C-alpha cells in the first residue's frame, strides 16, 4: 500500500517537525517537506503523526474465553486506540504452552488483518509451576514467555526456565507476585518477587522484562539493576500512574498510593521505564461483580498517558512516543516504533487538541470494565495505519 501523509506534525522519539511521510509497499520510503507522489494522499493538517503504539501486555482471551474478548474484537479495540502490534498473554483456555496454540492465534490474527501480534508461551506447561520441558520445542516465532497472572513460585524452576530462555534468545516476562504473601500484603508480594526475579535474571544472564511495576521499592530494584548493567526492562500501566488507591477498583497489582505513582512518573521522566503497557484485561460485568481483577485499557491508554504525562508537564511527546512505540518494538523485536526510512509504515494521526470524555459504551472491545468512565482527557486517535493501509476508522 502506497500513501502520502502530508502537512502533519511528525513526531517520534527523536524528532518533532511539520512535514510529510511517504509509505511505499508498507515501508516508510521518504520523509520530508512538500513531497509529491502519485498515490493516495491524506492531509494531516492540524494533526500529529506518530509511530503507532505497541502494547507489550494484553489479554485477548482467545482461545477458550472469547465471551470476554476475541481476536477480532481485541484487534478492533487496538487500532481504535492507535495500536498495530500487541503481545498476547498465555492465560487462555487451554493455557498457551505449545506451538499449535501459538500458530492458531497468529494465523487468526493474520486473517483478521488489523494488527500484528506476538503470542507468549507459558513459562511452565499449563501453569503447573513445575514442567518446563515444552520450552525446548518453541519455534522462532516465540520471543517472550510469561506466566502472567501468576509467578513461578519455585525459584529453581524459574532459574531453569531462565537458563533455557537465555539459550534460545527468549525474554522472560515476569508477573512478580509472591503468592504466599498475596493475602498478607500485596505490596510485599510484589516487592519480594521483583527482587527475586531480577536476581535470578542476573545469575542466569537471561533477558528479563518486569510487567506492570507498581511500587516504589520494585521500581527502585529495577533502577539499581539497570545501573549494574543488567539485561532488564520494565513496563508501567497507565492506571498505575493516573490512579491511586483512593479509587476503589480491583486490578492486580492493586492501585497504589500517591507516592508510588509519583515515583513511577519520576522514573518515566528519568528514562528508567521502558514501556507503557496496558494489561488490557476484558471481563464481563458478572465476572467483575464476582471479583475478577483487571480492566480494559487499549482504547484509552494514549489519551490517559498524554493527559497525565505530557499535558501535566512531566515529559514531552517524543518521550511518550519512545515508551509507547520505540522501546516496546525493540523489546519484542519488531521493525516498528519509529518514523524512519526502512521501518514499517505503522502510523497514527492524533488530534492532540481534542477534548474527550471516556465512555465505555463507545468501546470496540467486548469489555466495558474501566475505572476511567467519565474521565475528561486530551487527544483523540483520528486514523491508524498499518503498513500504510488505514485500519481505523474501520
């Protein structure tokens, strides 16, 4: 698909100027001012053109839990939010512990054609906490493994998994939670396992990605590890920077205190946070009523983060692009996330001046479970392009 997007404010992690971007055969071919091409032209006057976003942490519930979300509804929600690549968690039904399930998901995502996807495989087979023999059979399609929703409690099993991941060039994505302590203190449960997972990662030499960091101490351990040169990356969820524990809403990890949110924002500003990831977790109203933790977030993430981080003056828009596009692409190994010649033409046009109110009734996700209902935010995704092809509006 060839397309020329003209007259927009072109922004990624390294640039911010008014100009044009030309995409040829799905790849960014030329960047400049007053470009002229014989192809489809989109006038981006008054809009910001950014690399589309990449979410390292989503639950699309397929296979087995498609009454909550499916790959089509999740993909539609993603492109509405400006995302063209997602990293899917393994806690499906059955748990994704083999290449048959991986291939089922990837084939279906390609058939739908709205986003690219990576499918995580579980660290232990079926989340049994013990068996890692399936890791030997993983194909090159698998770049990350995760026990998301759980942590591998047996440290010797986790270390063995990390050793195998290092051999295969796979990143271990850690849901850091000591389940022996979860009913005692969720802060202690996160902090102790964050420290353990970092220590095991350093010992094994494995690349480790810490999911949904939410506390001062856990983030401090990561800052210290980065200072030692550890192969560690981390993500922060929009709700952990925009909301605090005075909002009554069940997510895991829980909403924390103001001091935690402030420290996470400081670490975003100081360059220690690698990615914004939503932990998009659709549930039915009945499931939420019965206590299921989680919220949808892929349709609102940019608005929430732009409003909280940029409009409040904590960071600039290029830094937000870095943690929503560039670094997630590097972590997952995708040729995306930058407006540079040779990168995929995955782009998003955003009206930065648009004032909107978050309304779950307008979501394309099957999930309506959000604590952001009624929030006033700034910015709205106007168009999303994947490989130069418009995928939103649908």
